[in-house]
């Protein structure tokens, strides 16, 4: 779900007629008492969302979401789910048949001592990756069209309408409707980061009612083993075949691949999964930049947020010096602890120790989300709890590291 931000109800703009109707339908869907009633309201909400997406009316959708977030949180969750579902999908017609399109993101987790590349993919490499995606992740009859670009998070579609437009464009290309290739030439530059996610974007297209993914198929009908058609097997094969190709596009990077999935789910999963890579990349960078071993570093872990923590920030210092020389942000996404899952503090501390830093200071007090007034960089807590800018020593000759 989208992250919740406290809003002043009195400051909410007045909803348009379409916005009021969308919010009202979402509230009816949220309180449905049966599956039959739910299906009825879901069809109405989905139909209006489709019309707004087609007319690029993101302002109306966002206003309805803001209104519900402040007044009816359960309905906000319901509407967000419907909007995301319809934004990343489309329906196209070809040969008297309806085809369902899903925008699929294939996340690539990467870290390096320098920066993680992004940008256009050469034709032969793009064709190889498209073939590998189709072979290992798509159902037998699914058509696949890959955008020939390594996207950073800054280059992903910025709105629900943009997501929907990309889904349609790639879906049309998969069906041979439009030979125009998705291009990244006008995409914004991305900040060079030590650890970051890159995304392959593709449309998976199948006739309505047929499976899109390999793990949706029924292998028993062909005498095959169920495990050969599981998500785990698909990811294993995708890693085996995709990593060598991606390694040539991203030299000097340590890579891992997540399962290709619907755009919004894959994006959220990659946001969670990249966090340990940011810690490892920071330690590797400081080893090189300061010519030290991990045991010569100290990490200060602190929670930041208004009421409850929105994120943890890890400031790194030399063991006998309180100055913060580098920092990493560990964002939070909903509830992340439970009987079988350590809390964020424990996860971060265990990861730091696993990577050789034994001096870990966890501050008990929470801090506001403070940023540098000049450059906008997040401020980090030093060992005594003062918020400071992370700065490498002046004599350091290593290139400036960027934060994840």
C-alpha cells in the first residue's frame, strides 16, 4: 500500500463530482458483507478507475485517495488496491479475442564500490533477456515485450496514468499492433548510488482467461512435476540465465534478481530487499575510501519519524572518532516484526555484525526526519545523539558516495 502521511482534514481540497463518486463507491466496497456484493461494487469502482486512467485524470484519483486516507482508512486501502490493479493492467483486442495485459517489473538488486549503471540496453542483449523472461517466467502461450532499458527508481512511471500508458504501449507491441519501441532517451538522469535497484519492464499478454505466468499453468496435464512450474523454480532458472547477461550490462556490480511480478508488488518487494545491499555497499565503500577494516568502524543506529518510526538511519564513524563519515537510510514499509521476525533494529545490528562491524550503538530516543537545508541530504545521529551531516574526511581522495 502507499505510505500513509498525516494530513489535516480541513486542508483537503473539495472533491470533484467524479472524485466524490469514486470515494463513495470505494466506501461501499470496503463494507461489503459478501463476495457477491463485493464483486458488484468492485466492478463499479474498477469501471470508473479505468475511465479516469484512460483520460489521464490522475488528479481526481489522487484527490479521492487523499480524502479517504484522512477520513476512511479502510476504504483508502480498498481503493488503492483497485487503482494499482487497474493501472498496471490493460485489455486489448486482436483477431476477435480479448487479451489481458500485465505490466511486469523484474527487479535487479545491485551494489558496487562506485555507482550502479542505468540506461538503454543494446538490441541483442534486450532480445536475449526478453527470450529468457518468456522461457522461464511466462506461461507457454504468453506473449512478452520487453522495454530495452535498465530503469532506476527515478525513471519509473511517475503516476498511475503513466503506469497504465506503459502497460498499453508494451502490450500493443507484444501483439504486433505497434512497432514503436519503448525508449528511455527522455528519462531523467539518476543519482549514482552505491546500492540500488534496477528494473526491467515488460508486458505479459495472454488471451483472457488463460494463464500469464509459468507458475499458473497446470503441469499435471502434461505429466510434468509441479515443482518445475513453481515460483521458486522460475526464479532459479531466471537467475541462472539472466545474471550472466545482466553482468555484462552492469560491470563491477554484485547482482541478485527477484521474481518478476506485477509492477506494484515487485516495486515494493524490491524496496524491502535492497536495504541489506545498501549496508554492505556502504561498508565496502568505507573500506576502500578510508583504507580501514570493518572492525575499525562504528555504526550508530537510530529511529526517525514523527510519532512512530518511518525509517532507521545508520551513521558510520571511525571507532575512536565521533564524526559521521557516511550514512545509510533503512526505510520501513508497514509492520515488519512479529513472533518469527526480528524488528528493524535487530535486523540492522545483525547485518552489521555479519559484515564485520562489532561496535554497534543503538540509540533509544527517536529523532525527527531532519534533512540538510543546503543539499537536502538526511542528517544522521552521532554516538551522543546529535544530528549531523555525513562527511568524509577532507583528505579522502575517494569519489563521493551517494546514499541509498
